[in-house]
């Protein structure tokens, strides 16, 4: 795994932990577990199959679904405002990562880009605990001008 992938994964894992550690409620617990379900996704024309995991912390205001392929390594991570909003389903817009997420929007990251804004027309929808993405072109909002495209994804959670 290259250094960028390791850094990206570390950053993605650190954000929820930081949010959790800043919580004033000692009874709050992060529920992070594999779902036993799988998904498929394509990033920049390369297809992957992976296992799905969930990270839920209602007091911090996030519900994260991650689909990760180990060989070759890649992932797509979708962060919703809450479990209820994710399970209710519908169509969602992508917003850049920020501490307070908006209703009706998701934050989207991949192993190539962590903080991003979408470009062009795209589709992100949820129905029956299945996330579908189509043609989501992402542009890094960090110091690099890196771009990547999630061509498609079908992720069960």
C-alpha cells in the first residue's frame, strides 16, 4: 500500500475518532462493524468488489458506510447525517467535508481523494439499504488539484 493510501485511510479513520473524543457525553459509543454485505464500485475505470462496514455515532452527527476492496486496495466511503436519513433513502447531493454535515447531502471520499467537491452531473441515491452512485467526478479541495471519478457503485449496507 503506498504512502498516499495509508495517509488517506488514517485521515478517514481519524476524523470520526476525533469527533468522538471531543464529545462531552461519556456514554456515547462509536458503533463500527462489518455488515456482512458486499458492494461493487468502479473508480477511474477500474472495478472493485469489497465488503461493507458501518460506523455510527449519532451524537457526533454521522453515519458512515464504507465499501473496501483489499486486493487491489481501494475504497469508497459515504457519510450521511444520520442512520435514519441513510435508511430513509432518496437522492443526495455531495458536499465538501466539514464538521457539521447538512441534511440531504453526503460526504464522499475514495482512496484517491478525501476532501472533494463534485463536478458535472452525477447521481447518488439510496433505496432499500442500497447506495447507488453514477458518474461522480470529484476534485480535491486540498492543495493538490487531483481529480477522480467514481464511475459507478452499488453498495449494500
